[in-house]
C-alpha cells in the first residue's frame, strides 16, 4: 500500500496548496473591500467625487420648479405675451415593463401622431437614459390629453402632465419686438452644465424655454425669474420615494414688464402694411417711447415655442419678404430724399441762406459729370422751402457741397443716425454715416468730393434703419435728443431720464419743418395727395375726428418728407434710352419707398417713419401708409391718456 | 467483488444523528439566515415573498440533505458514473431542444424545484472524477491516457454548458474538475507545462491582440445573458454601494443603493453588495468568515476520510463552494467581469442552493462514514 500512502501524502500536500490559493483569493477580496473604503475616504478628503457622493447623486434628485415667465403688457396693460397650459406626455423607458415600443405606438395612435414621428420617438427613447423621463409630445389639446389620461392604467411608464408655456395671444402682431422663446438647445444645456451643474437640470425641465429673439431674448434674466427647486429622494426608476428630504427653494416669478407699445395701434399698423415687405415706427417725440414697432410680413411666434417644423421654418426663412427679419430695428436702407432734412440743417448750420435760390434744369454738373434730379426737366428756380417741398436734388447737391461731407455726417449723428440705440432688443442696426475719415478707411484713394452730392440726397454709402428715421424725425420736431425706449417698466426699472436738448437752433428746425409741412399740404408738395390726414379737431373735446364728422372744424395736419431709394445703379446708357419704370422691374429691383412725418402740425407729438421695401415711390406708397397709421394714432391719441403701471396691474390681480 | 471495511460504520439512526457534523449544518443555517435577513431588508416590512420563500426552500432542502447523508456513503460511488452520464445526456438533450426552441428551454421541471442539467453536472463531475481516480493505479497517473480521460470528462460538459451559453457555470465545472485533478496528484510538470503555454498566450492575446471593445466583447460573447444592461452599470453601482459603506455600513434596511433599486440583481448575484452596503466591512468579514470556516470544515472532512474517493469527492465539493464564493465576491467588487454566479445559500433562487446543499450532503455522508475505507479494487 505504499503507492496509496504516497497518494495520500500527495493529496494532503495538494489540499494545503489549494488552501493557500483559497486564502490568497479571499485575502484579495478583503483587501479590495478595504481599499474601496480607503479610496472613498481619500476622495472625500480631497474634495473629489467619492462613492458616498455618487450614492447621494443617485439618491437625491433636484426637482426644478420653473417659475411662470414674466407677462408682457402694452402701455395700457393689455397682455401681449403670457403663459398657457401645456399638456404633454412623457415616458420613462425603464418603467414600461419591457413594452417600450408597444406603449409608444399606442400613445402615438391615441395622439394621432404620424408614423415617422412615432418611429423617431421610439428610436430616441431607446437611446435615452432608461430612468429619466423623456418627452413624447407636448402642446396637446385637451381632447388628446384626456384620451391619454383615460388609457394611462394600460400604458406603463407613460406620464401625462400639465405644465405652462409661453403664449402670444396676438400671434404675428408683436412677433418682431417681443420675439419668441424656444426650448434650449443641447449645446446650451451642455454649456451651462459645465459652468453650473444646477443650471443644466433647470434647462432640461420640459417647461423651460429661453428667449430666442426680440425682448424675450434681451430681457431673459428678468422674464425668466428665479427657478425654485425641491430636493427629493428617488429610486432607480426615478419615482419619488420621499418629498420631505428637507431643502427646497420657492421659485420667484418672472418679472412682469410693461412696454411702451400701444397694442391696438401696433395691430392697426400691421394690418395696414398687409402683405408688403415693410416697417413702421411711431414714437412720442417728447419721451422717445415707441408706440409702434412693426415689421411686415409677420409670423406666428407661437410656432417656435413648441419647436417649429423644419419645413415650416424653411418657408419662413427663405421667403423673399423676409418675415423673420426685424426690419424696423435691424433693417438698413438708403434714406433717399428723407435725408434732405439732414442736408438742409447742415447747410443752414454752415450759414446757407434759406432764401438763396438755385435753378434746377433736371441735372447738375459736378466734376465734369452730370448728377440727375428725379424730376425730368427740373424744378426751375427753388429756395430751401421749395426744394424740400418738391424734393429737388439739384438744390440739395449744392446745399450738400455748401455744408460739406463731415458737417452733414455730424448733423446726421446728432439726429441719431449711425447709433445703435439700446432699446432692449438684439441686433439693433447702427447703420452707416459716411464722413471723409470713414470713406478713407474703406477705400485706398482719397475722398472724392462728388460723394458729398450723393450723400446730400440720401444715396451713396448711407444706411439707416426705420427706427433711426423716426428718432431723427422726433428729434427734429422736439428739439430734444430723445432716445427711443421700448420698456416702460420692469424689474428694477421705471421712468426715464429727461433728454438733453438738441444742439440745433429752433429757427433752423422751423425752416425744415415748414418745408415738411409743405410736402404734405402745399401745391407741388411730393406728398400732397398722400399726406392729407383727412382729420379735423373737434373743438368741444379737443380730439381728432374724421373730416366728414366736422367739415367746418379746424383741420389736423401733418408734416412729412418722402424718400425713394434706389436699389440698383442706373447706367448712363439707360439714361439715354430712358430710365426703366419701376413697374417694369421685377420686385427685388424696384426702389424702396420711405416716408417720415410728424403730427399734429400745430402741436407735434407723434413721429412716424415708414419704409416699404421695393415699394417704388415714397409719395405714392409710403406716405399714404404712414398717414393711415398716424390717423389711427391721432384719433385714439394714446399719448393723451395715462399709461398703466405694474403696481396697478398687480393690485387688480390681487383684488380679482 | 470484494469489499473491505476496516471499522464498522455506525449502525443505529440515533448513533448516526449524534455523529452528524452539526457544526457544518449550523454554519449553513447561519448563512441561509443572513440571506433571509437580507431579503427581508428590501421588502416593505413583510416576511411574505422572498424572505419566507428563501427560508422554506432552505428548510426543505436541509431536511433532504440530512436524510440523504444518513444513507450509506457507498451510494455515492455507485451513483458517480450514472449521474455523470445522466447529466451529460440531459445537457445534450437540452442542447438539442434548445436549438429547436431557440435557446428558450434550459430547465427541467422536477416537481416543485426546477433543475438545470448544468447544475447536476457540477456535482456529477466531482463524483465521476473522484470515482475515476479511485480506480486508477497510482503508478499510471503519469501516463497519457489517465491524463487525457479526465480532461475529456471535464471538457465535454464544459463545452456544452458554454454553448448554452452560460459562462459562469462552465467556469465552475471546469474549475472544480481541474481542481480535483490537481488534488488527485496531477504531475506538477503537466501543470507547469500547461501554464507555461496557456497563461502567456492568453495574456498576450488579451492585452495585445484584442482591442478594448473586443475584450469586452469576449466576455459578452461568451455570456451575453450575464450583463444585458451594458457592461459597466452593475459593477459601477455595486462599487458605489460598497465604497460608501464604511466599517459598519449604512445600517440594516438603510442602504440607499439597495433600498432604492440602484443596485440591480440585489436579491441574486449582488446580494453580497447589499450586505456590505448595510453592514459594512464588518458584514463582509462575517459572511466571508463563515464561508471560510465552512470550507475549512469541508476540507478537514476530506483530509480525514480514508478512501481516495471520499477525499476527492469532499475536496471537489469544497473546491466548488470556494469557486462559487470567490467568483461571486470578486465579481461584485469588480475584480473579475460579471459572469452571473450567485452567492450560494444567500442569493435568492433554488439552483445554486440545491447544488451546494447536494455537495454538502455528500460531505456530511463522508463525514459520517469517515472511518470507512473502500478498497481501490472495489467494484460495485
């Protein structure tokens, strides 16, 4: 049995070896267990993410309480942007009991979603974090919402919720000044997450929208309010296990904001501009408060709140009439003859006698080349008053030469051109006011004095915005360097500072204003047909009423200046064969039509500027448009009434 | 047919019960009780459901185990080959049925307790190999045939189980099989030769031939069922739970990772994590300590047995239990990939418990008959 004995000895030794191996195995398990504890402690001490932190991260969830976005009111408290219930359906993939696809298809059928949308949601849900809720569809109507609610017991993992979303009751009317909100982009979420982890949680909340254009974008911090949060304990499926973990913060509502806009007047302006590609601005010449800031055609900002379809966006974005473009503030146009008010003031400042007459044969030769007047055959002999009334180019060529490029530029800046006004909007146009230094910075050769002739009649390199045109008109009429404002009252802001007076003598302004009066009211005026308000003042009430209500009453009149800005260059050859009529050109090549005006003449209060893109003629298209809008303004006279305050609105809300 | 018995085995039932290895049974009960406690920890204060099921299952199996261990230990040697053949046939049968049913059927329903043929194989391989070496002339252990026969006996079921696919069980079968070969006196030169070839080439392949994603894929390919939620999730949550536990844990019923379901498979494969989370390093030492104690007792039974078969069978059971516990604990603390091996006696589910308890029944039976020595010329 020696073999057996050997075998038993071998066996015992082998058991010992295995025992040692086992001890090593269990030893390393224990060492590893201990090491994890040490690692946890060290990471805690070093301030790094420890396992304990990871547990808390798992265990506690910050439930964001997004505050309602600040309501936007017009000057009399009419609601221009508020919030409305947003019914939506969410899904938690983990909680669908393995029926994710099936459940989403059922929801899709209940909501009548198109097949491709359902497929897209299924794909997205499969990639989404299993324990997070994912948005299936929002902006549901009550029928859809209740349909899903009825079937909820059969749809594991589906949640039907009601949140609050931005709503613009007047749709397109205020789309440009107010702008719109959109869901934050993934890039924004990622970025804010890097700078502040809490912000990412806030932005991911399905109720959260951020201002994307207009006031919504610029007033974002105050409109957004301050998000509240509640720390809750959740399980792995995201279900709240305990609400009372302790910490929480109440949300602070977004700040209500009163705008200077007059709701009905803005809507009237939008309606009057109709299908034109146009912009209209009306402001108070004394305070700079903007009553109308309208760009046509409009678009429905509500379409952006829940995510606009790419097809719909493409249609808007590629439309020749540029509905998404804020023409009134961001648009840049050659001012054309409306700029002659600047040239006139600059020439007067240079000492030009307004009574001095120049003969207009229809052209003016300077530097060996002819500069044309718009009127074939010319105006004959005109003084400044007549030149403004008839918008004589030849007179203003000579007035411009008298003033000089830099004096004209300085006067333009004094009236507000070349300035990007701070009116709480993004992308405010500064425009271009070319002086000699500017010209030389843009070109290699010295400033050619012939440029001054172009500048004098509002052509050349000049670029102005409709807002600037109305500011210039208001400054001319008031003699004050008013600044345009769009926000009357918001969080921590109310009232305005008194504007300084304009450094232009009253006599000079009166000469120009008289010329503008002639434009609308004297024979030979370029806006004699389109510049008549057809209003009279009712002596008993002092209000402006339509002419037919009191033919004998004193007329309410306005003063204005037409402008027609070339979009194309007219060649010498074309001059010979005859300049093409605007009507024969395709829309995009036709001249822009402009008109600036101020009313009522006896006691100026409203300044108005209208630009109609490719509208062909200021006198025929822009002037009647401005007149019709101003007519509404004068009859309604919003500046004659006391605007409302946030305190009044909130007081009303409390009583209600 | 000769049967040589040096000492008479205990005769009366009372005598046998008195000589029963009660310490091992106590340890089993302690471990199972910890399992019940942990299952109760994650119910909402109700014993019904997992805690009661676990206790009931353990109780029934334990009664059977004690009953079986009272039987004549020679039945094990008699059953060794038949059991192995039966397990092999069932494995092949499951393989064939599995093919026709797209792998849906791996279970055989035996009354109230489902049994997987692969589980039966875990015990059968130990018995069959012990039986093989029992009859092997020690002088022949260096020859080729006695070397190759056990390798084939291990290799065939391992390959079948791996093809199911069930990497964890295949590892266990192969591990206990080769462990038993080692105990039986496998020459060191073969071991060294095998290691010299296999280890470097495996290491080389793993680190230099395979890309990271392929390494991951190796594990996933071998056992796709083990880790369906994405490779990292289970182990990450487990490491978080363990790392945050500290010396004494978060307290019974207070482990957030377990209680709030962040820890997946906490009832089954990851129950050790839950123990550590709620009882800390102390709890880990306790459970590991109990298992080590149990293993020590099993190996002592093995060493004290007279017959080679008994020694190898008990040793093989010890190796199986050790592999279960080592692989499971290493898996939940992230030392080895997740391969789907439960912690015996604690994890919920009857399969591993049945396997381990069957093994323990063999050990208890060998202990009762520790003085019996069967001759190597013994033929049933």
